[in-house]
């Protein structure tokens, strides 16, 4: 059973989320609710939840003001927000789960599913929060790092160290330039949307590639690309023309 506290200064938002959790996520037990930084801190301290559903902006401050009151964050955090697209991008790069208002039930179910599969130490939550706040406090920019959260560890990775990503059902396997492999409980589609601004291209239903690591295209077995480390990845028929054009534009053969 997952013990939860909802912290949001909008009463209707708390009621809606509580209703959805009770109806669709029976594994989540709501211990209590709060509507401010002050009452949220009191509720977390008293009830010791496993997870909090936290609005970014509260009546007496921000969700970050609340979280910064804790020396170690030994509970999981799911942000519930109607914040800007840039803030949402920051959530994604920092590996924090979030739910947009108005709440979509399928999105809520996905978040709760990940909640059950990940086991992070308090220090990991603090590291994720530091990363998130540092990105939220800056103006729109191209992110240079990303947080990758495995089932028991957290990594802050330079994006240009990622060679390619491979779909593993509802997981994504990351291949890094130092030969490290990291399995993350998010789909390849999510990372395709996130990393496309960093020259990552979906060349196959199972492969997302950082184009800076491609050395050539081989027109055999339907087509494949060769990476700097010598590995080969298949290119789907419908992606072949796009890949060949990109490689040609880059001066590769």
C-alpha cells in the first residue's frame, strides 16, 4: 500500500485528485490533505507519507519552499500543475513525475505505475530537486544534462554522452559513450520528444540515435547505421530516406 498526501491550494483540485485515486488507484491510500506550505509541512511531518502530490504554487509560497524545509526528502514527489511548457520540460529533464491539470486518468495511472516500480534513496530526491530548481530558475535554454532514474539509482548525465536509446517494452535502455548502460522506466517515445532538439533521431521503432555518433550508413539488410564504437543499428524502411538525407547533409557516407 502506498501512503499519500495531497497538497494543493485549490479545494476542487484536491477533491478531483482524491476521487480519481480512490476510484482508479486502490493501491494508493490518502492519509491527508493540505493547502499551503505551512499545513503541507505539518501534514508530511505528522503522517510520514510515501508520496506527496504537490502543486507548484501554493497560497503562501511555492512547492519548492515546502520541499526546502526538509533536510532529507524521504518521500516521493509528484508535481500536479498547470505550469508553463518550459517548467514541464524542466520536470522531464529532472526525472520528476508530474500530472497536468486538468488531470488525465491515463496519465495518472502511468505515474502511479512508475511510482510502484522505483525505489530511490532520500539523497536521490534531494539531487533531483537541486537539478530541477537550477533549471527552473533559468530562462528558456537548451538543456545540457538530463537525470536518468533507474529502479534503484539516479544519474545526472551530459546529454552529449548518450549514444543511443533502445526501446525495451515500456522501458528505455540508454547506451552511453563510456559503455555504461542504464535502464529507465519510461518509454522511448517520451525521450524521442525530449531529445529531438539535441540531434536525436528515431531511426527505427526500437532505436533513437544521437546523430553525432553516426559514422556511416550501410545499404544492406534493409539499411543500418554504424556508430563510432562500431555497433550497428537497423534503419526502418520508412525512415531510410530521412536518415540518408541527414547523413548526406552532415558529409558522411
